[in-house]
C-alpha cells in the first residue's frame, strides 16, 4: 500500500521514529476503502466523548498489550457517560513520538493515524481527547476502527473548533439521512453569517466538505 503525500509535514518527520513503536498488526484496507467523512464517523459511532488521557494499563493475551485510560469529561453522543474508557495505545512525552493535533485543521488526521495500525495510538498524559468509539462483539467500547480517520484528535479546550464541529455532526447524524444535507447547508449558512468569528468560519468550511463528501485520500 503506497501512501500518498499528505499536506502534513509532521507526518513525514514522525514516520521513521514512530515505525519503531508501531503495533505489530499494521493496517490493511481493501481497494474500495474510503476514509469516512467526519459526519459519517459521527453517524457510525456508538459513543463520542471528550476525555483526559490519565494513565496506562497492561492487557493480557493481546498483540498490543497496553491501553490508555481516559477519564470522560463530556458526552457528545451516547446514552450515559462512562466513568472511564480504555483505548489501545500508550503515553509518551517524547516529541519524536507524539504530536499535538493542529487545532485549526478540521480535515487532516493527526500524524499518528498515518502509521502502524493506521489509527492513532500514542498520546501525551493530560491531553484532552475527542474520541469516536464503537462497541466490539462483546459490547466493550473501543476506538472506532477506521484507518486514517479523525477518530482520536486532541483539542486545546472543550470549546475548540473541532469540538464545535463534532457536536454539530452528532446532531445532524441523528436526523433521517434524507434530511441531513439540507440541515448541513442551513447550519453552514448560519455560521457564514457570523462575520468576524474565526471558529465559525472554520466549521463552515468543514461543513462544506461534508456536503461535498470530500475525503482524505491516504493511498493510491
């Protein structure tokens, strides 16, 4: 699988050191795989939450035997906020291994989603994470298994542009599919009318991408 060049300079810089720490089960996708849009991620997720990466735990009988413990602080989709969730990965303070997400980029994934298992798995303790979660066959929550997607971005605050966008997408995803396009257009137009609001402009631009179903093209 040949990776196409991303508009993420950090991905190139991180690729070599990160490969040494990559999970053994590198991702493999079918030729017809398409990276889900943010709206599709929201529609497919069983739960979406904000949470703080607080610690690590070991697992047994798994190829990748470490998990990050996340303490949820806000529920964006789901019936009840859990006391904690655990996602496959580990914590590091090494800047060569973990990079913060760009808070002004609502399209490209964190560079950590471009290597190893193709979902992000290295985080820094104390990061505020916005996670898209799904339930496995046993009913346990896990990070959405969508290669190259924005399923685990960190954000600087609970009112960051990405949080605002995902709240909106979770709301739109709850509508019947036939109503979503019109609802997206209406929200985009309302945000465009908020002149001078830089966050509103960012979210409006991202809504345009959802309407056009623009997807990240990670490979040829």
